[in-house]
C-alpha cells in the first residue's frame, strides 16, 4: 500500500481519508488532489509533502519534502483548538 500525505503541522493522508492506493509500479504517474476547507487561525503555516508506504509489514519512506510552501493567513478572528479540515482526496491515473 502506498500512502501520500501533506501536512500543516498536523498531517492528512490518503490512508487517513481511506483513499488507499494499490502498490504503484515504477514509471507510473498518479495525480493526487487534496481538497479541504481550512478555517485557520491567522499566522504562518508551512506545507510539507510525503510519499510513504508499506512493503510487507515494514513502513517505508519513499520521499519527503519539508516546508515547501509558506502560507500566511490573515484573520480578524482568533480561534483556539483543533478541527477537522473536511478533506476530500481523489486519486487518478495520469496517462504517460
């Protein structure tokens, strides 16, 4: 099983959203779309991305990119706590 994820401190992934991928063959291309409504408190956020998976029962990290995007949120309302980002995940094959 291959797991793709992104995170703003707390991560989201295809596994958490039950959008499981079958094993991916070398050379195949997938387009992964994460769509969510994010009501973030004002501040600075860094986006990280990763591709991980399980080979047999062993967890394996294939690739990770840390802090690839800085996002500044400007808000006139302060908030506190955790929330569900209401993510929707879509996986589709991309023709080569």
